[in-house]
C-alpha cells in the first residue's frame, strides 16, 4: 500500500475529518504568516527529519521540490538537523532523501 492510497482511503472513509484537516492546513499556510510556500516546505522537511517521520519526510521532500526548491536546498535543510536533532536522525533522513530522489529519477526514466 502506498501513502497516496492510504490518503485516498482516509478521504473516502472520513470525509468530514479530511475537510477539517485541509481547512486547518490552508489556514496555517495561507493565513498565518509571511513565509512563502517553498520556505514552509523546507521547514516541514526539517521538522519531519528531526522527528523521524519518514512518510511525512517523503511527502514534504516532494512538496518542497514541487514548490521550487532545489534538491540541494532540501538536502541542506536535512543536514542542518544534525546539530539540533542528532547525527543519527539526520543520517536516517538523508537516506530517505536519497531514496526519494532515486525513486523520482527512476519514475522520470520509466
């Protein structure tokens, strides 16, 4: 099962919760401050990396790249977590980043 399939299941099974979650996210992103989408995504990459939330990390890596961040910027956000979250957490997140980039490269070839 993929993350996308699980998200689709959640949307179908719990539509009211999904709608509330989407509104909450929109309010935080669009109405709560001056940061652009790319900066928001880099922050979320770092938070997911530091928290060892691999599914969230993959999602926000993809979102960061889609919002105009370069792969180098995303990788830098991950590497910066080493001094606050710890070297092992950063290394785990770096592995997720490399796997995500390899998956994207494979998908673009396929």
